C-alpha cells in the first residue's frame, strides 16, 4: 500500500512512522533533482499558505517561502509584531480565521502546545518550524544530508555535543530512533534529554534497532562517530543570563579538531545553524569581550574545514520542506 499523509500536520516526528519519514526523504530527493534540472514543479498552484514567526529565522523562513513559490503557492508572512495574534486575539480565534483563508500554516514559536492547538483549531495542515521542544523540518534536511554522504543511515553513529535537551537534540534523538541510526547525547548530565522523551525513544528504538547512548565523556562521544553535530549553547527564548553557566558547562564539548580526529576517518561535521564559530556577530563579539572565547560550540577550523556539511544541510531545508508541504497538501 502507498504512503499517504495528505491532510496531516507535521508537529513532531513522534507522530510519523519510519516508512512515512523515508517517503518524505525520497520525495525531497525528487524535488531536489527537479530544482537542479529546472523542471517546473508548481503542483500546488492556486493554494495559499501563511508563515507565522514568533521567533526570528533565516533558513526556515526562506526555505518555506522559496519552496512555497516553487510549488506555485501564494505565501504570506506574519510575525507577532504585525499581527493581532496573542495580544488582541487568542490563538484559537487566530487559528480559526487562518484556517478559512489558507490551505496550510507554518508556525515557529515557543510552546509545543501552541503548534498543536493551531492544528486543532485551524482544520488545515500545520507545520512546526521550531518550538522549544522540537524542530522536525530540520531533521529531514539533516538526514537527507547524511544519506547524501553515506547512503542509508541505519547503524551509523550521530553524536550531538552541547545542550542535549534542546529542540534540535530532542528531534535528532527521535529521528535516529525511528530510522535505526545510533544516537549519542554527549553533554553534562543536567543537559541530557528529559527522561520521558528518552523512554519514548527507547521504545521506538527497540523496533528500529537504533542504539541510544548518553555520555558525559567528550572522547567517548567522538570515538567512532560518523556525524559530529552541534548547536548553539543558548537557544532562542532562553534568558541571556544563561550564557555564563552554559559556557562553563559546555566548553569541554566544543567540536574541535581533536574530536574530529577521534571520529571515523570519513566522519562529517553538521550544524543546524546559526553558529557562533567566530567573532563576526554581535553576540560572538560580546561573548569574546566577557569570557575571552572566540568561538563557542565549534571551532572556526572545523566549521571552515573539509568535513563541514552545514551549508549543504541548510540548502536541504528547502527541498525537504517542499516535500512536507507537497505531501500534506497535494
Ligand atoms: N536552522 C534553522 O532553523 O535556522 P533559522 O533559525 O535561520 O530558521
Ligand atoms: N536550538 C536553536 C536552534 C536554532 C535553529 C534555537 O532554538 O535557538
């Protein structure tokens, strides 16, 4: 029987089977091929989508906008400053209005419950463009990037270094568990994923054969890894005061050349971006002045080195988001 996810929302990968995720990855490859060949794929002409952003974004917003246009759709962007959402109009009322005008809704914001409520009240497919808990569209781009490098991901080891209870780390653990890829969270214990999510993923991993491990030892995390993955140490929405504590906790987990050398010879470096790998940003410079660090979660050498795949990964956001919108709206 064919896979059909038409009409479904894309809120967390926990809701999708291995086969459904693989279908979205195959579709992404097809869309990437069409984009490269210049083949028209405006299959969703006449449809309209709205992008709601309560947090800032470069990749996710641009990926949804370009993917929407390529599919032939009308795209409207709304941020919390320019719409009534939240301040003058409840989420439920906003969702009911948007569901009457648009065929699909993307949401980036804070609580996972908000994206779930949007789906509940709007009656149209809703796509999670990042919440405090999950970042599922990022995951499809990440796995597509790993597959382009190594072929199938089953049995490969991906180690996440850093705040392993953030949205990206949570989602990596879920997708690895689903697809049978080995996942290692390498972080101080207080930053390991929540036990409730670990338990859910362990249950999924039983079926897929994925091995999920958790370690405080950076060398153990790096040894034998196929993918060394990291993300910023303080996520959007977290208080600035956290920087000092996170720097203290996470400095030993910075992805540097030593860790790359401990990994498999063919290992790659990945990062969802944006990244603090130099002093070329306001925050990067501020951190340097306060703490004397010129790079944080990854050294500039690794970020600019031959193993780094973060920009291919960023491009893949567009192809994979296109696949999600097509499959749920077609
Ligand atoms: N990786 C990612 O989601 O990037 P943006 O915050 O720029 O969308
Ligand atoms: N964990 C990061 C991911 C950014 C794409 C954040 O939430 O800010």
